[in-house]
C-alpha cells in the first residue's frame, strides 16, 4: 500500500470500541463506564469539539515512566483471568525501528512489557503515554479487560484500531500490540505534516472553519467548527466525527442513530483517569481594535485560558509600560463559540498614554497553570500632537490694571495646560481650566475646560499683551496671540522704574541638564537681582551675584556682583531655554533672550524604567537568536530581560560585556548585554524584549521586530528527508523525479534508485527553487531527475536518500509502473 493510500485509510478510520463484523463501527458504539472505584464521569458540558485536548498535553511524553504506567494499569486490573494474558502481564519481543520525521529510533528488545512499550513509543514519537493508554481503552477496552484474548486475538491485533477502516477488514500487516501502538503513534504525528513530509493532511486545518460530520451516515449532517490546535486535528483525522448533542447528553451511554462516540469517549476517559485534557494549554483570544484619543488609547478584544472558565488577566503594553486588566466583560459571541467557558471573557479598556505621537500597543493574555502567556497582537496608534494652540478673546484695560481672557490647549493632552501671560515685559503663569465656548469645533474631542481669565496690575501707557502656551509632550512653547492696549494714567518717564538690563550669553547641555550663563542688573539698585530660568514648561529662580568685572567696567556705579551661571536638571529633549531678569521696584521684568537646545537624557534618576535595545535577531531552522542590551537607571547591576517569540517567553540575565554600551553610559559599566537562543519556533513570529524593572518604575518594552524562522530540521544525526515526486515511462526507460536533503549538511547528497532488484546511484544536485523556499537554510540544489531501464510488465521503483554522517538512509517512497 503506498503512502497516500495508507494515510487515507487511517484518516477515514472511526474509533470507539471493538469493531464488529457489521457496519456498527467502533465510533457508533457507546461504551459502559470503566473507571475504577470512585471514578467520576467527566462533565461533558465542558467538552469543546474545537479543542478536545491541548497540544501541551498531547505532545508531552514525560508524564509517566514505565513503572508509573504499570502501576496505573494494575489500578484498573489487579489480576488477569487465570490462564489469560491482559495488559499487566503481557510480554512481547519487539524489533528495531529506524528514525524518520515522525519518530526517533526504537531499539527492540525481548520480553518487553506493555508498560515498557507504551513508554518507549511515547518517547520515540513525542506523544503523551496517557493519550495512548486512553486510546487502547476507547478502541478495544484493553485497559480494563481481564481476558481480552478469550474469544480470539482480534483485540490484541487491532489494539489501537490502526488501519481498520469502517468499510473493510483491518490490514493484517499492522496486526499485533507492538505494531498497533507504534504505528498509531507514528500516524498521529504524521497528521501534523512535520518537516520533511508532504503537506498532505489539510482538510481539518487549524484556525479555519471545517465541517465535521456527526456520523458516517452523510444524511446525519455535520457542524462547522474551528479546530484550535494540532492535537485536536490529529484526533479528527484518526476519528473524523464529532459527538452530536444526543451523544453528549448520554454521558457514557447511547445517544441516537446519528451519534458517534470515539472522540467523546477519548475526552471522558482522559478526564476520569488523568484530569481534564486541556489543562496545560496556552490562552487564546483576539486583539480586535485600538483607538486613540488625546492622552489615552482604547483597546478591545477577548481572552480565555482553556485551563479555567474564570476570567483571566490581560496585560496591555503601551510603549515602555504595562497595565493589568481582567478580561471579564460579557461577550456572548465568545460564549457561543466556547460554551464550556461562559461569556465573561471580553475586555474594553482605556489606558492613559504619554502625550501625543506614535505609540505601540501590545496585548498579552496571561496564562493560568502550566503553559505560556499568549501575545494576542500588537498595533500602532498615532495620537494628535503638536505645539499649543489658543488665542486672546478680550483684553480690558483699566487704570493701573489689565484683564486678559482667552483659551489654550495642547493637542497632546485633553488636560488643561499652563499659559504664560505677558503684559509688557512682565510674565504671569495661569492654568487654562475654565469652561469656555471659544474652543473651535475642530478641537471638540478636547472638551471645553480650556479657558482662562487673568487680571494683573500694570503701569499706565501703551503695552503689548501676549500669551504663550506651555508645551506638553511633542512640540514647543508657542506664542499664540498678542494684542496692543493702552492702560489709562500718567505715562511720564522717570529714572525710577527702569526695567532690568543684561545679556543671556551662553547655554551648555549635558545628559539631563542645561546650564545658562550671562549677567543682569536693575538700574533701580546696585544689589544683585533675581533671574528666572525657563526650560520648556519648567522654571527656577536664581540670584545674579557672580563676579563680572566686565559688567562693572561698563556700569561702574553698580559694582561687579551681577553675573549668573544657572543649571536646571531633570530635563531632556529639544527645549526652549529662556532667561528673565526680575524687576526691583516699579517697572517690569525683562526677557534677556531664548535659545533652543537638544538636551540628551540622563538615565540615573531613581524610579526610571529600564532602557535598552534589540540589536539583532539572526534565525536558523527552528531557532532565533536574540541579541541586545538593557540597563535599569536605578542600579548598575545587570537586570533580567524577558524575550517573547510569538507566545513563547524566555527570561535571560543581561550581564554580558558590552563596551559600546559602557561608552554611552559609563556610570553603569559594560555588563549589560545578552544573547539568548529561543528554539522550537518556526514561521513568521514577532520578537519582543522587555526590560524587567528594579525598584520604582515599571517594566519596559525595549523593542519588537518580525522575523521568519525556517522549520527545525538541522539536528545532527537526523536521517535524510525528501520526496519522490513522480515516475514516468517512455518505451523501456523509467524516469524518476524528486528531491532529498540531509539535515547534517547543505551539500547535495547521494540518492539510490531501485528498479526491481537493480539499482543506480546519483547525486541530488539539480536546482529546486520550490524546495529552497520551504528550507531556505539549505539552498536550492537538492533536486534529482534520473533514469533506469525497466523490464516488460509491472516494475517496482523505489528511491532512497543516502545519509551523510550519523543516522540512516531514508526510503523516499516506492511507486509501481508498467512497461509495455
């Protein structure tokens, strides 16, 4: 039987119990309860046809060793019926089996117990021995049978129901307990289309809707479901029917004429004997939308963990910070899709964000129990940003006083901002938080609390009234409006009341700080006066009392104590630095000047979140290497970094030497680099790294990128793999075509062609771009096209890939052709 025929035969199988001669196949037979004393029947209201068992459970070979399997079997049957064999005393001579893409090699031995065979097969094929035990019971009742061979050897010969279709007798080539257990495990792995095999099994795709029948009788109909994982798909390939409501309602009993029981019974036995079969799965869900508005984002979606019906947490990452929420909003659509879990699994949360600009939003579903957190998705949102806007509505001048009314807002935030009101050279700070109708309709999203009214004493005469919006986030302070007004009263000049004079000469920046220098004096006094330093929206007062002999030479009546050198810390980015000389006595303040500077960030402030970088992510088959660095400003010690590749996460300590990082941040030393390999991953994946915070602050997203990882096929010592594509006949010449790769080398390897008893050797070195697309690490030169002479009649053509290094040769396939 060729590969496809064999696979189709197995794929059409229906399993549940002993197969009768008539068409009451195993899947149509409801089994009695066989749990041991005190066993509780599974709650079938929790049966989910889209995820019968989790991948984490199904593909976990480490759940039981041989002794534990034997103890379990003895807990179901303590002694066999006298004169009979049953699972607890079965002994078989097994034989060697070579490794292939499904299973590693099995070393045969004499007198092996059933428990040992189950353990060795599970280890070789990477399957949970508990799943194999359950299949022995649901197929032939062997786990609880005290004399399974009482009426013949059929139950032993068809132990797992492998190659036993509904419409024909079992294939005798696969008879026997050892044969059945190994081949069933092999076939369950083959359903996943592992690397090196064809993508043959596609009619039960994971993550896409599939119509799964209730029963072999097509008149019974089907139900469309979305199979959620590879293990559940494998069970449907093995037993391609789902239990209908009558089968579910019947428990271990009989439903109706359209019921089937194989997958129901698998779930029931597994639950009764080993606990729920979806207890080690990762969360599932959807990141559905992200919407931005001033100063916040709204994130919606749903998440659930198959290990629990309770709501779970989701972590919403916005740039460098994460916030935890509970996904407990009512989602009837989720409840309808997963009836065993209820509907309380939605989230619709509003997260505050730093003002303006572009932000990356990622949502993780947080795992319950064993398993990994799941990245539900990431999205970018651009929030409104820019410098403040606003205007003066009205200026009212009275004797000795001026009143200014206006509005102001910053597009980065809906919160009120600070406005600096200048009357002449004097400045005053006011918060624009009053209700106003002056805000234009184009800014309706910001609300109406952006107005201000401010009154200030002012000398008589003509003066300019100006308002500046103090920037928040991106942008800079903005002069939004100026109006000229006349304040009533005497305007005669006097010596007293002169405004200060001076010069803003120089500005010097350093990480996290800026220093301004110059001089200032007030003609009304020889004493040092105050200067105010503005950096962005921040301000501080200083005394201009430094020695400046050059100023004394220019203004000898005032002495030399009028210099200033002022430093403001805790500032970074592009900032306007302005200096004001503060008036003494009558008069107004004087703006000495403004300069725009770019101040590098200082990273030693306590409570700051980690910083770092995702440097490079080279990939290899089944593996991605993640490099980068991370520092927490609160400590010079190395910190932890969490690396996420898709839904998998790895923790690593960033303690490798990075002299380039030390050159930038000398206070922290060099030991802040990391390199980590994340294996067992393939396909297109998001790679994200988070710096784990020390002390005050929070964890920080340091970077993400998307990579495409080829499938893992490069284990040293693995045998070759490939495909026998086609065979054709022209006269007596038989031509064969295909491809072959040995995971131990990128070089072309030898292939042997057998036509009946004759053979020839050649190299698989012709270009196959389709192969290199799937296995890019090996290049394209692995194809073959070769010929041999046949003989009249039927000829058997087989192709073998010849191993390079450790491992064995691989049969790529056999095909029969007729030479006339």
